[in-house]
């Protein structure tokens, strides 16, 4: 059973066959699928699952805080099940591949008081951009 499935069961989330399949598709480290990719993989496991069910389930998972909605550029939003461990993203500027990264240090501390403009900063999202090894060798 995946970590996401365990978390959802622990919350008492009603686990229908459709919800279970969406959670199974999202299982894994460095998973950042679009809704259409989730649907394509879910159909393989459960042919009758509809696109609307996948979109609705992803919306519920985001609302619950169990999945992050990641928008790193003008491409489609992606869904990240690594919602409970703080991390940043490394994005390939060519193919859009995304990897979770866990740099050391505190990015909140890196923003000087003079650059906060009176804001009380509670969260930081960092996106590193570059070219992945596959695109670099192509």
C-alpha cells in the first residue's frame, strides 16, 4: 500500500475503486503527473474511470492537503503526492521533467528583512530551472 493510500485511510477518506486507482497512480517519489497523465494511467487499471472523476478526485486530494498542485511554467498543472515533506522543485526547461529536491538551509532566512516589505512570510516555494541529462545529451 502506498504512503498516500495509508494517509488517506488514516483520515477515514472513503476509498472507492476510482479514488484508490488515482492514489495508486500518484504513488512514488518524484511523481509530478498532469491530470491527463493521471487519467491515462488510471484507465489502464480501471477502464471505466472518467476524466471528470480523475479531475474531481485530484481536486479533493489538493483540498485535503494530501497532494500539491504544482505550476512551474505555462504548461499544465502537475500533481505531487509529496505533500508532507518540505521540498523544492528542479525543472527541465526543455522537456518539463520535474524532480523533488531537498537543499539544506532555510530559504526563509535567506530573505533579508529589508526585502520583506512588511510581509510576515510563512512559506517559500523555490523552483530551480535547467536542462535535464536526457535533453542535454540530445
